[in-house]
C-alpha cells in the first residue's frame, strides 16, 4: 500500500448498539499499526454531525432521554432513536441531509491527512438506520446515499437483538428488532459488507481479511487461516 500514490482508505463501522463496533475498531487499528500502516480515527457523532450539542440537549430536555450508556447489570433508559414519532422522523430526515453534506466536507479533509487508513466509528449509514424502511423512505435514503461519499470499505456488524441488549441494555428488544431490519436494508441499498454474528475472533478475522484485500497487505491475516465468512443481508 503506497500512501504517496493514493488517498487514505476510508473504512467505516456501523451496527446497532451492542454489536461490538468499539472492540473491533480497537483491534483493527492495533493490527494496522503493528503492520506499519498509519491509521487515523474519526468519530461520526463528535467529528461530523451538525448541531450535535443541540440535538443531544433536545433529547435530554424534551424526550427525557437520560443519555446514559447501558452496561451489563446497569441498564439505561434511552428515549431518542427508538422514538419514531412522525414529527421526529421528519426532523431527522432534514438533519441527516445536513449530516450527509458535512460528511462530504469531513471526508475531503481526512483524505488530505498524512495517513494510509482512516477508520470511521459510525457513518451516515447509522443515521439512516434509525428510520423505518418503507416505500416512502427508500427514495429519501437513496438521495442521502448519493450525497454522502461512500466508504471504501463499509462494515455492518450484525447482532442478535437479545444478545446486543445484554451487552448494552439501553433500548427495548422490540425496537432492536426493527433497528436491525433497518440496518440490513441499508446494507443492501449501500452495498456494504455484512459481518454475521459470531465470536470476537471470528468477527476480527472476517474484518481483517477484507481490509487486507483492500489495502493489499496480506500480513493482516495470520498464516494458515482459511476463508472466513461474511454474509449477504437477507
């Protein structure tokens, strides 16, 4: 991989809360650094989203969402993206257009960075997944996907809703099932790489294999490892 003759590879991680994104991002970044590949990280909410403080304040003040992060044995009661009232969906649809344009500017900036790989912790795909997928919302989603730059390698980490909630007890299981359906639909619309539920090691290897192919750096996958699975969204 020659940084001098190419832009950084943009890798995005998406998936519902409790799917293991943070763990896999940490693992990948460590593997890239160990292989001598320079890597930078971008957090979508902190570095891209427009009006993030106002949006968080609205959820806290008007939706009475605690904003806490649930942990095993210490559940949280969130009321934000699981609230799909029609007026909130309308507001989000406008804000996600703003996020798509801001993402264009952000990716232009990161492509000028002195690094070989840029890893996004969440992406525009996660915003769209908060919307129900209907005949009415699909054209809007396609519009946003046309505005937002596509990640060079976009991962969606799938998870069983019940298991995801055990890891991060924040939202009702009923919502997580709908949330998962939206992620699978976005995966199909955007042509993303779906990583099926599995062990941490199996997931790590599936990600490493795809990144090794994209970055032309086979050392990221240990010798003797056979083909590892990815999946097509059903």
